[in-house]
C-alpha cells in the first residue's frame, strides 16, 4: 500500500474504526479487530495491503513504542510485594507451556526450530489486555489481580531475554556460534553500560528542562525510544530490545507517568500498522491442517495454562479460587507472541505458514479468554466442586488456643479498608481476630490487639474453628456481594446471633445485603466522601453575611471581632460537629 494513496488509507482506517466498534460492543480487545482487519485487507482477503517498506516502518515504530512503554512501567517492586508466588508461577507456567507445547508441535511433524518458536509463542500472555480487563472489573488490587500482574511482568522480562537469545543465534549460516555468542554478550554489556550512564548522568538533568513543555516531552520520548532501538538494531540486537531498555532507563524518573499516559494513544495507532503488516504476510495455503493444529494449540492454551497456575498456587497453599482467577489471565497468547513470530520470520527461522498458525491461535485464545475473565466468578461457581481437589489451604489454618480465641471482633479482610478498621479497633483496645486469604498479609501483621489467621470468607467449614460464641461482632470488608451473602448465611447456620457488618461498593449490593439480614452495610466510598466533604467544609469555612464563601482567615477575623475564642465547643466544653466530624 502506498500511503500517499489517501482514499485507500482513509478507507482502511474507516474499516478499522467500524471493526473496533464491533469489537468493543462484543467486549473484545481492539487487538482482535486490528488483526481481523489486517487479514481482511491483506493478500488473504481483499489484497488492498501488501508488505512494503512504508507499512513495515510504521509497524516497527509501533512495536518500539509498545516495548518502550512496557519498560517504562516495569515495576519490580510489585514482584517483590507479591513474594515468590510471582516468580514461581511466572517461570513455572513458562517452563510447563514451553515443554508441553514443544512436544505437541513435534507430534504434528514440525522441525525442531519451528516447534521451539511455536512452543515459546504459546507461553506469553498479554499484560495490556489483562490489565485493562482487571481494571474494568476493579480487581487489580485484589489478591489474584496483584499476583497475575506480578507473573505477567516476569513474562515480559523473559520475552526480552528470549529476543536477545534469538539475536545471538540469528547469525548467518557458517558463522562460528561460540564467537557470535561472545560478541553478542560483549555488545550487550556495552549497550547496558551506555544506557546506565545515560540514566545516571544525562537523563535526570535533561528531562528537568524538557519536561517544561509537555509537547517536547512526548517528542523526546519517541525520539529517545526509537534512537536506542536503532542503536540496538545496529549492534546486532533486535530493535525491540533497545526500545525496552530505553523505557527501563526512564522508569525511575518522576516523568514516567506523564510520558506513558501521552504515548498510549500513539502506541495504539501505530500498532494498527503492525497488524496490517502482519496480515499482509499471512498465508493460508494449508488451511485445513492449520485449523486442526490451531484448535489443538488453542485448547491447550485455554485449559493447560490456567491449570498449571492453579497447581503451582495450590502447592504454595493459596486458595483454589485465587489460583483459578489468576490462572484465567494466562489463557491466551499475547501481542509479544506475534512480535516473536515476526522476528523469527525476519531471521529466516520460520516461514509465513508458522506465523499464520500463531496468529490464528492468538485470535482464538485472546477472544476466548476475554469472556473467561469477564465471567470468571460465574465459571468458578460452576467448577468449584471439581476444583476442590486442588485445595491445600488446610495446612495454613491456625488452631486457636483458648486465650487466643478470646476476641471481641472477627474481621474478614486486611486490605486497605479492612486494615484501617483493624488499626482503629485494635488501637482502641478491642481484641480483633482478622481473617485473610493473603498469606503475606497474615505473616506481615504486627498491629497491636490484632491477631491474623489464614482463611477465606467462602470457606463454610472454616467457621467451625473460629470462636463465634465469644465474638461480639463479625465484620466483613470483602467487597463481593455473593461472598458476603454466603458468609452471612453460614454465620446464622452456625448459630451466631451477634451483629454482622458487611461491605458493599454499590447501592444495589448494599440493598441486597440489607434484605439478606445484614445489621450494618459499610460503604467505604460513601464514608470517604462524607469525611472529605466535612474536611473541605472546615477548610473553606462558613458563608459570609454577603453570601460569599469565607476562607479560614476571614472566619478567624470574624471570630476575633465577635469576641469568640474560635473554639467550636458548647457550654459544657464538648466539641461541636460543624465541619470537624470524624466518621465512625
């Protein structure tokens, strides 16, 4: 396609917009629409787009910006906070999928190199898609969301290492492999040293001046990413590796969020050309055999990847529900798998037929896993009985002694909301028994007056080990309405007659919990808004006599003029509740 052919370009963009609208209405990621349009307008479809230098250049720009943003938002702290589970699950899933995928590929008669590419392509999951879906469901801060993002970051690091390794073995035929590897290693050290020097001495000072103009900051980000990518390509590495390192070098600066937010739209637009270029290279000359292979590989990714995550997390004694929800996030291959396939094609390791196979598997698994994640809780409810086979959480349960079982409050959840409640109740002298299914929260609990034990609100049998007959109140800060209703029913079944306070994030959930018999429904968002409004009212001050809002200085001046001390107390010395209320 010649980009100066303006009507053709306009038609392709319009077609992409329509396909994107259909994808969003079907609750599918835009990547599915982009790949579909690429196939439709490529040689396998209408033939509007053919592989040429212009489309390929824009495609490489899109991949460079994508890898730059991945490096820019690389959060190693998240891996540390999720503990060894992120490394164990991420590396374990990569190893399992690679080995089993390789054996399946060999069984289909593929040669060793092709089988390796297919196997590795099946291992990586899309961080972009998963973050978007979990964010829409407000599950990023839940345990399974944090674990999923942790091992997806591990996968992102692995894919960059794989690209570096492929570069080392992508030498011309007849070259000495040992010498080539040593040369790549030396060049890699030089590239890392150069980027490290920029991070230490140049970028912090330079960005301080550049960031004064937001437009210049965006231009610098693109220029820097492409420049380091081009340098990496010149040294014999792939441009993707250089773009990733460029992002990592800016990840510790205070400008990374502003830069990342402004480049997301450019990334999405340029990635369109990558998928157009990919579509123009696809071949379906052996479609019948490809469909059989694609179906087998797709089922393997959709079922096998989540299963290995469930097994690994069960071995580490996480609840089956957490393992299942986290496992569904790896039930697809990612855009990095397609990038890896394109890299293998450019190196001459694989053919267009293999790229077509990986692309079809990507379409099937990305589309299928999206619905699996959207309806993950309903699916788990249907499968929780057979999945109970993997439950190994019983060994984490703590047997409470009589002294430890003497509590005033049983609190479910030690997250942001539950942790604050535990702090205040424990600090005020109440004896709190906190229950959480995040072992790191349980192990890290050091709140005075609060004992933490491992358990789940959905585990009916776990209630039998709790001192319900001694507790004066049970509180759940779990935001899931179904879980809270199940907990309430289990408490009444076990004869607990004390007050129960449950948490809801929506008015519909709150009404349902009240109808179910909850004595009190906690709404953290409404409570926060009430406290913030009171604080703002105190900051703004009372209205003046002429109808204007008075600030603190005007209020103080009026108080002095009237002889008032300014202390909002009544005749008995009690504090008033005007503008200074503390929410209960």
